[in-house]
C-alpha cells in the first residue's frame, strides 16, 4: 500500500511549479477586463494587474515568481480552459470597445444628462478632463468636416472612456 502512495519527486514538483508560473505569465499578457471576467482570487488578480506595470527586469521576475506561488493555491484547469477560449475566439470587436464607442457618440451630443449618467457609471474618471475632451472633439469634428483631418481629441476621449469602463 505504501508503494502506491508515493510522494512527488523534487523534479516533478519543480516541473509543476514551472508550469504554473508559465500559466501565470500567460495571464499577465491578458488585458485587465479579461482578467476581471475570469473569476480569479482577489490576491492573484491584484498581483497580475500589478505585474503589468512593472518595467524592471528583476522586479518583474520576482513578481512572476510570486504569481507562480499564488497559482499553487488555485485550480489551474478552469484558468487553462478560459485561456483556450480567449485564444480560440474569433478576432471580433470586443464588447468594451463597442460600449466605449456608444458612450463616445452619446457624449458628443452635448446633453448634460448623458454626461451625468456616464460619470455615475464610471465614477473614477476626471470630470474636468472628460468635459475638456468632449469640447475639443466637438470643435475638431466641426473643423474636420472642412479640412478632412482626423481628430486627436476624439481618439483621446475614446481611450479615456475605455479606461473608465475597464475599471
């Protein structure tokens, strides 16, 4: 009976730990909104989001090792399945981009009620920056019709909206 129950060898344990760390590195590459939808534990999710901001090679390596250690407490199979779904999904416009463009178009109408609704939906955004980008985009749209140029403020407004929706 004791022969049937064998402890893992050190080599096998190391291979499993490396596999979990590799899985964690794949998760680091995903955008924040996809990580939020995966249902990961709070501590692991925070570590993944923090690691995306690290630029130092050594600090990044330590953070990846930390993520690998956190992965030991999580069942990796559901994560692997959701990663397969992400990689196999057809390259269609994501829901967050569609929603951001919908909000952008609504905000460019200039209706104060729409602005208040958006600010309630995304309270973390800077209200003054949002109003400034809306004004600039409206001005540039009027000029664009005459000159045929693209709008920098419109692109910046869309990025700000996506940032607000992503939080």
